[in-house]
């Protein structure tokens, strides 16, 4: 693993001249892990488990006493510094030791308040440092997965799918969305995953028209769509999958919507290959949905990259374009949402290979998975 991290660090340093920096401070949780192996989690946005300082002069991981022993064990390439009075009070000494003149920082992670604190304490120590905002320095590297990363995603997906198979006998009319969501989350933990990838979505009937519905006390009823969106995390890597089922006999609208979504997903997957642009892949699915009479009922993007974060680059959207490359991993998740009736979403994970997309899922999305 150390050799992989060394290569990642080297790739970051190669960007220094273009960014006009000599040191990069890394605070984004997933980027920190990607470049060091340190697994400390930020408990909330305004709290940090630590920061990496990467320069040609050295590698430093600054953390606090909660994580010091863990950091030493998990990030052997870095000098670990324990910040006894807080990270920002320690930054001047760190920058001085590295000889930093131009500090790049992840603008997406540092709040205005934190920026002011950092600038004030550095100025008070008479250290002249230029601050340079950076964006997607590490995230762009994370877009391309190696086979070990893809293997972890496959394991996470295998667990997620096996748990869903296991609850099919449990799903019946009368149980609540909350009860089904807990069954999935509990199963994911018991199956060996380190955690769920994100809060599980279970939405039935009209609630399923909300793409990111929160599970409620609403009870499942026969004949209505029930949308599940869930995932497991293994080795830090996330899986993400959606399925929609019906208990009992589906009506004609369900059948039409389901087939439209399934065909849109299939057409989009067939169009994926290296060199294709993400906007056009989104357009393949979106145009089919519109052609079938559901214009305006597919509001979100077609898919998103998945890795250490549940949502990362590339994005398959009409709003942003990316050129697809081999080893990218992302979701394909078209959906149709009809207020008052419900919604259907089908989500698979794919990896871009030499001439096509490899679907990572084993759970058949062509079946309703009808309950009893």
C-alpha cells in the first residue's frame, strides 16, 4: 500500500508548478485517507481529524491526541505532529519547518471563519505565506480506480445485494419504511461491512416520488411502488444501488414506468466507452424517458462517481460534461417520479473498460422482485 500512496503523492506534487504552490494542505476526509492511509473521520464539518501537509521538503500529518497513535500506525510515510493547542495554532510552525512560501488549500473544505483564523495566526507569527485556493487536485486523481479499489467496491456491492436478497421474505404489506430500512442497515453491519455508505432510503407509494425520501412510519401497501436505495462500505469504499419493487400485482402504469426506466438504463450502459462524454450518456437515457411520455419526470442526473465518497467525479449530468476514461466507476440510475403516485428508480454500478462498461451488479434489475 505504501508504494501506491507514494505514487499518489508524486502525482499531487507534479501539479505544484501549475498551481503555483510549494505545499498543499489536505483537509478533505477522503483525500486525506487516499494520500496517507490515515482513516480518522471528521465527526462534523467544523471538526477535523487532521491535516496533511505535502511538500518537496517533507510530509506531515497534523492531528490531535485522539488520533495520534492511530496516525502513526496508519500513515508511516508521514511525520505525525500532535497539535495540543489545536491545528491552526500549530500551522505556523509546520509551514516554517517545511519552508513554505505558497500554501495551497482545499477551498471546498475550509470555511471563511477557518480561513480567517489561519491567516490571523500566521500573520501574528511574522511568517510570509501566500494562500492559494485549489479545487479538485486530489479528487481528479480519485476518478480513476485501480483494481484493488474496484475490488473493494465489488465487495461492498456484494454485501449490499446479498442483504437485499435476504430481506425479500421479510418485505410484506403492513411493515413500515423505517422497519425495512433498519433491516437493511442491520444486515449490512452483520454481513461484515464497516458501515452503510449513506442513510438508507425506503419510500413507498407517493413517498417514492421523492428521490431522497426519508424513511417514515408509512406502512407498505399492495400494488404500489416501493423504492429502496442503499449501500455498504468496505475498506473505505462505497457501493450504491437502487431497486423498486411492488407487493402483489402491479398496475399498468407501474409496468410502463418500470420498463421505460429499465430500457433507459440499458441504453445508457450500452453507450458507455472510453472517450464518450458524460453529458451525451445522460442524454441517451433522458431522451428515451421523454420519448415515452415522461418529460419533466426525471429531474436528477443520470449518475455519479462512487469510491471513498458516495458522490464523486465523474458526474453524468446535462449540466456538466466529463470525458469518460477506463477504470472510472460510477452509477447509472435513471428514474421517473410522478407526484401523488410514486416513483421508480433503478441503479447499477459500472466500471469503464476497454471498449464498454462492465456492470458490477449481480442483482437483476429487470425483475420487480415482487413480494408476497
